[in-house]
């Protein structure tokens, strides 16, 4: 199994929504690998953000994959709409889905990468059971709902445990980590085993292009300092 480059996904939740198309273009020009879109319904999490209409609106502005994280009480009602709007990756919370296998299979049937999301204290066993049916696992490093929260340190061990599980079973999956990641803790997250880094304020606060390049340098240094996961998806 090969070791892919670690990918950076700016979280549009921290972008200026009045200039969202411009922010999307800036992310691509700065060298982002994909774009993270947080959909919140005010029920599963205490916030309201974007839906399929906004995804469809930004789709023409970029060739980057749109990574849509559905923080919704009934995600099964919306995956088709997000897929039609232009989402490339669609992830759903295990805490919100009664029939996870069925929903993951539906996302894949739509031709999209299917992801499983776990909140910071949700047992990792849920991810282990879902691995055969998903393409990536997203571990939340904050309690979902708002941008700008502090990274929960205990999540580092969760990343390590998931990486160890994948290596032990020789399974290739991306480990995506979202919440509170910035230049000060990025290296720890990479060394723990993350292969997709989601960052909002850590990238959008200040100069986006400079911040993204700084992330690249920190990632390169971290990869040299510690063993990497044995494999991950290259899609």
C-alpha cells in the first residue's frame, strides 16, 4: 500500500459568505486539495449554514472536489440533493443515522465518496464496523456546530487508534480530521495519522495563500519525523 500526499481542505464555514465564490477561487489558486462544506440544520447541531442550493452555486467556481459534511438530523433525506448539486464527497454522522449501511451504499450508488463521521466521544467501534462500506472516516476534533473552537487533545489518540486499526487490517481509507486545527497543532495531527486536514480559521485568518503554504511546510516536516499510515485512498 502506498502513502499518498496529505491533503488540505479549507473549511468554507470560515470564509466570507458575502464573497463565497471569490473565496472558493482563492482556495483553488492557493493550492487547496479539496473544499470542505459544512451543512448544518439547527437540529443535529445548534447552528444553521448551507444546503444544496449553495453547493450548486459554488460548483461552477472550482474544479476541486467538494467535501460535504452533513450535520443533519435526517441526512438520508438530503444525500441525493447534495449529490445532484455537485458534492463529490458526502459524509454523515453515525449519531444521526439509523441505517448506516443503507445510506453509505446509497451515497456510493450516486457515484460519490461516502464518509462516516464520529463526534469526539463516539466510540471508534462504530467506524470499525462501517469501514467496509465507506471511503473515509471523519473524526471531529471539536463538538460540531461552530467554527473557531479549540481542538480537543484526546482526539489525537483516537486518530492513532483508527490508523492502527487500518494498518492491522490492511485497509486503505482516508482519515479526515476537522476542528480546531491550526499551525500550532497541525504537526501532531499529521503524526497521529490524519491524511485529510480540514481547517477553517487556521487558514482563512490572515493571508490564505501564505497560511496554506505554511501548512504544507509543517506537514512535510511532520511526515519526515514520524511513520505514516501505510495507505490511504487516492481519489
